[in-house]
């Protein structure tokens, strides 16, 4: 039984994140697990069939002046060339560890839209797979890959609106 009222005094993840979720009245389920830097490794610890687990990818444009977070249902394939065509900004590539730290305050293996709390300038634009609009619950790391939060979709979209980052839905 893991949720906001959990009696565990310290949760793994960024303390500011839990404060923000609490202030926004966003309920979540909390689950600790060994470090899982990839979706394939994380699958071993998934217990709930009614949760949509997500794959999170962080990109930059060829000039390095724009950054994108792409969020997909974990089993979806992503075609980077299709996103390049939609954006019309040239080549897109994975952003470096330094850029991930600078813009989202995260380390590789912990990429999550919950890291947007660290993007005070709202620099990162987010693309969501449009299928995620149908999800009942979404699961993400709390900015640390040793735990996962499951958030009801309405609460997650409330959080996204709170961040001030721009986002849109794409067809994958």
C-alpha cells in the first residue's frame, strides 16, 4: 500500500517533486525497486496491468538550442526521422548527459517528465504519443530510477499544465 500517505518518512526521488505533487493535490502510488536505467529492466518490477508505463527520450536539435522530451508508451517504437520532418529544424539527436543535467536536472536512466520541475525557464518542449491521452494511470521515475510513481492521468495532466512547459501530442 504505497501512496501520498505512506508512513515511510523519506521517499526516493527529488523532495521538491513530492512537495509540488502534494501542493497540487495529486495522488500517486509509490514503489521502490532496484535501479532500472532502461524500460526493459524496469519491466521486471511492474505489477499493475492497468498502468501505462512510459519510455522517455531526451533530444536536441542540430544547433543545440532546442531540446525535446518525447514520451511514449513503453512498447512503442519511435521514428526520429518522422519527428525531424514534423519539426522542420534539421537533424535531431539524443542530448548529452550534460544537457540532460542542465535542462532537467536528471542523470541518464532517470529521464522523466517529472524532471520538468527543474526547467525553470521552460526550455524543454514535450511530445507525448497521442495514445497516452487514453491512459487511466501513467508511471514515471520520481527523478531517480530506484523508484516509480503511478499517477492518475488527470493528476499528471494537471502537473504538466503546472510546469509551464509547452507540450503536444504526436502520432507515432
